[in-house]
C-alpha cells in the first residue's frame, strides 16, 4: 500500500457534467447497453454491467432508463458501438487519453481531432501518450463514507493497491484483474461505490498555470460535450488557487 495522496483533476472537473444531465444519461445508457451486449444482461453476473448500472445510479438516473438500456441489448435493436481510444497532447504538453463508444469511427475521429486543434492541442497516434499511464482499476467513494484512515484500512483489507483522498472523494486503485473482487469486498464495509471502472493513471502529473489551465479545461469540456466520448483522462494537476481564479 503506497499510502494516500491528493486526487484532483485527473479526470475532467467534478461537477462539469451536472449541467449536462441528459447528455450524461445518454452516455451512461450507451455504456450499459454495450456492457449488457458483451456479457450477461444480469448485473450480478456481469461485472462491467454492474459497474455501469452503479455509475448510472450514482448520477440519479431513473430505473426505467437503466432497464431500457439493458433491454436494448437483449432485444438486439441497439446500434453496434465499438470502443475507440484517442491519444494526444493538450496545452502545455499535457497528455490526454480519450475513450469513446461510437457507431461511426470517422465522425468521432473528426470531432475529437477538431476539439484538440481548436483548443491548443494536437491529436497523436495510438500509443503516443499511453506509455506514460498505467491501466488500473478505480473505485470511487464520496468523502462522506468516512475519513482517510477508515477508507485506507478498508482498502488494505480488501486487497487494493493504493488510496488517494481529498476533501470531496476517495479514489481506490487496484489491478485490472482484481477490480471487481476488491469492489465487492469494499462494498461490505463502505457500501456501494459511486464508480467502479477501468482507468488510466498517470505515472507523473504536470502542474499547469492559470493560462494553460483555462485553455486545457476548454479542450476537456469540448471533448466531453461530444456524445461519443465517454471519458477523458489526463496527467495534469490544477491547484485549488488556480481553480479559484478560473472561477
């Protein structure tokens, strides 16, 4: 166990999607449908589907919407989505990994490339930045489940590899292989997680100044606004002081 450290701004800003609830529901529905199509339509028998359903519940997505997304897969009337990953550099040389679920690769590639070019970034080739990240499992809990020591102890007992806590949340890291096993153990002591997913964790984080952060966050928001984009990961760190200046 590597102890704990601050977990800030590795993904796009917390709360950025609160204003885009319908778009968020659309993305969650897409992930649920894909997960149900790839495995059993029963969340208890399909770890990826269970994680997708839990993520939807954490965003207060109605049960009817969740069931409708599962039914789409079982009835075979859903679009054929494929998983695509894009890699590139944002302002200040920040490394970004963009994960998408798309039914039209050309459309998605064009939109992602445009978002990068219009916001001070450059889309790279496959593998351009992912060598600077580790592919890991990530389990997220709100700060309200307990203090750092309580979560750290629970994580150690569950077999996790690392914990990062801040004022808002706890991020518990595991190997890809043990993600769902650790999540199941944590649930016994901490309750249902807000998120259980595969993630990209940067080996080194880059501190960005106010000017860079302003453009970078516009790029991240532009990517996140695209219906096909599911997640944006980066190796950037934005201080509380800079975030306050940016409002």
